[in-house]
């Protein structure tokens, strides 16, 4: 786990939009699980090349996190960083 | 008891009394039928009101307008994706009422919204061949038609007799 308690996600270079529940789950397992201390506020950084994120991907990505922490604590503790505030807001709105 | 028997026999002795009793009986039956029918119709009408309030603006304006933004640019890449998908997310949030009033419909609605969103987003990751753009438009239009049909069908379905909302209103 890193000192900043944040993780910067990595995807293929030509990927601009993220979609698919299974893809979200896999991303969590490969890039987030075991790298974040969920007992503290944490940051997830999406690459600048990502322009949009589907609800299915967000639900897969956050399935384990929400399952452990609950929806309210997840929303309170997570900071989403993305290429602009609109993308970050879209991701936050899709957490459920 | 004898008084009652005498009263009844006096009443039914006269044909006019019998006609009167039958008339009153049928009036009561018709009143009750009308009462329950009106009650059921007002419940159906109030449910239809929710459909109109929640979906009207999306079906009439937002979906068609944002569908028009889905176009291919000079590099044969799809544009207008984020704007269109935001509308789908908005529909999902505004339909939360149905999560508890019609959970089966809500589940089907969310699945359809996710299906459309996934298709549009994944299409945004590829460069289309010229002959593929027509296929994309055909498919997205078909998905949207399915969504409209789903909502129209459900709005006309009315109240099912086994609906828990219907029964709870009777308690």
C-alpha cells in the first residue's frame, strides 16, 4: 500500500471509454485490491485518455468496495480524479 | 322472531314490495361494482401519472435530441457519446420510484439502459469502416425502440391484482 493511499489506473492506450461489469471487476482485482487501505480516505485516478465510464464498469469496479464499506462510506471516503471534473462527477454518480 | 317472520311475510306478500326489494338489491350491487371499478381506475390513473411525470421529457425530447448527437466524425470515430449516456444515467436515477413499486420492470429497464450504454461506449473505442456505420445506427435505433416499447407496455399494464402496492392500499 502506498503512502498517498491512491491508485492510478492503467488501461490500453487506445481505450477512451470504459464499459462492462466484468471488466470493472477485473480492474478492481488487478489494480486496486491489496493496494488501498479502505479504512482511510483513498483516491482513484483515471488516466487522462478516459473520456467516459459506463455504469456497468463502475458497478463492477466498486462492487467489492461498496460491499465492504457500504455505499455512504464509499462515497464519503473515495476521491475520483480524472481528466476533468465532468468525467469524475459522472463516475461518482454511477457508484451504487 | 315471530315479529320478524310476520314482517317479512307481509313485505313479500305484495308484488310491488318484491320489485322494490329486487331493485334495491341490484342498486346495491351496481353501486359496489362501480365503487370498486372507480377505485381501481383512480389507482391506474395515479400510476399512469408517475409514468408521464418520470418519462415524458426523456421520451419526447432528451432521448431523440441526444440520439442526434451520436454521429461519426471525419476519422470514422463516434462522437456525442458522453451526452447521450448522461441521459441514460438520468433515466435510471429518476426511475428509482419503480424499484419499489414495480421491481421487475425496474430491473428490466436498468438492464436495457446498461445494454445501450455499454454498446455506445464500446463503440467509442473503435474506428468504424464506412459500411459499419449504418449497422451501428440500425442497432442503436433498435435498442432505443425496445426501450420505448418497454416503457409504453408497462405504462399500459395498469395495476396487477397481486401487486403489493394495490393490496397495501386496501389495508
